């Protein structure tokens, strides 16, 4: 099996584990895999060996865009024998119908769980085959990154504290989604509309007297505003007549707003510590943070149980406090339901408080 990704990168270990868990699916031919279809096509042009070319699409939304359709209509994917996806946009069957060919989740828990459990308790040499480096390597890498950025080299993230979350706060996925639909970089006014919708949610959650009901209503209002803005922006673009997956767009907007709202409220309650780029600390892969509980929202592209962040947490022994299933319970018929969202937010905040409360001896 050859994976065209940097060894020990998150993409490498995600693809390696997922494909190893279904090794029997590819027959006797060598397997060549990548998250970049251009790398796969280039490899095929240069290789004289017949192989199974496997494309691991790390952003499922790409399969529902004009860019993918243009490549597909030119026959760019005919030589790729297997396609797996991260982010099902809350409906893998819809993506299958768009492709007109088989498509599976890359990290299907039913397939991958047994191997994940074995590797979580395996020795160092077995783990290295999957790009799972010792925790100390990530600690050294963090220090090197800090030096390159001109930062003081000391640990700013403590081994004990509230819930911990490292990643984006939800705004960037919505910007990227719309830019992908328009096939161009967003201008200042478009970015401002998106930022403004998130700011209103943030202001609602920051009020000490703000109720879960008020926050739920503000999330729903911001959702409606962003969906309408996306539709109007697409209608004015060169892709006005492209049949976009509206349910997929709604999934991304809803999950991004939910993440943003919950993170902001928990920050004000001092129940979570957030780490955003460029303050990149490898909290999910370093043993220093094994005593911290990791807050998880799932992928912004879907509601699947297992995706790269949860994979790292499980492989490196981290405790997860997940909001993914709760988030899905309030997403009804392709949009957030205010009453269900209020109940769900109340439960999420209660669970967060319980997670950081001192545990009885």
C-alpha cells in the first residue's frame, strides 16, 4: 500500500488506518491512495504497474461542487477505482447519486473500530507502521514551530484545566464553503456578511442573562440569514444554474453556527480553553494533555461518529466530551428546530459543567 501523503501527517494515518481496515476490498493489485486526486492521476501517468487507485476525499463537500463536476465530465476520475469520503453532508446516498458510482465513508466506525482499538493499545513498532509517532515527537515539533513563529518556547497550555478544544471556531468553514460554490475568493463585503451573522450569535451568547432559548433563536436567525445570503450569492455567480446540494450547504452552516455558539458560551463560563491557528499545539497527540478532556463537535461536513480528530483522540488516549449526536438531534428536515435546539443546548451546557466538576474520590 502506497500513500502519497507526508508520513505521520494526520491525512497519512487516517488513510492508512481506514484502508488497512478494509484491505480485502482491493483485491491482489497494489493500492495507491491519496487525498489529492491530482497526485493520483500523476502517479498513474508515470507508473506502468496496474494498481487500485484510491481517492480519500477529506472534504466531502467537494463532491457536490462545480469544480468536481468539471473534472468528472472530463473523465479525470475514471481511473480511480475507489472513492472514500470524510464528511457525508448528512446524507451519503445523496452524494452517491451525484457521483453515479460507489462511495463509502473513509472512517466508517463499523469497519475501522476493531483496528482503532487494537492500535490504541499496540506497541510502538506496530503503531509506527500507521504513522503514529511517539508523543515526544509532537512535543519537539511544537517547540520548533514556536521558534519559527518567534514565540517564547514554553508550555502555554496546562496539563490540567477545563475542557480543551483545538481547531477552527466555525466561521472559516462557511467562508470556504461559499468560496467553493462561487469558485472564487470572497470579497470584503461577502466576508463581512458572514462575520456579522456569527457576531450576532456571539453577542447573544455573551450576555450573562441570555437564556438557552434566546441563543437557540439567534442561531436559527443566523442560519436563515446565511442560507439566504449563500443562495443570493450563488444566483449572482457564474454557477447560478448548478444544482447545488442545499441540504449539504445547510449542514455545514448549521454545524458551524452550533460550534461557534457553544464554544463562545463555554468560554464565557470558563468551561473550555480554545486553541486557534496559528497557536497550533498538538493537544490531541501529546501525553502531556491526557488529563484534559477534549471537547468535540464532529466534522462540519457531517455527523459521522469517527473522523480525523476523534481518531487521534482515541489513538492517543484522550477522553472526549462529544456534542456531535446532541447537535444532530436538533437538525430536523435540513434546518435547526428552535425548540429542539434549546433543549439540546441546555443539555450540552449541563454536560460541560459536569465534565469539569471535581470528581469524587
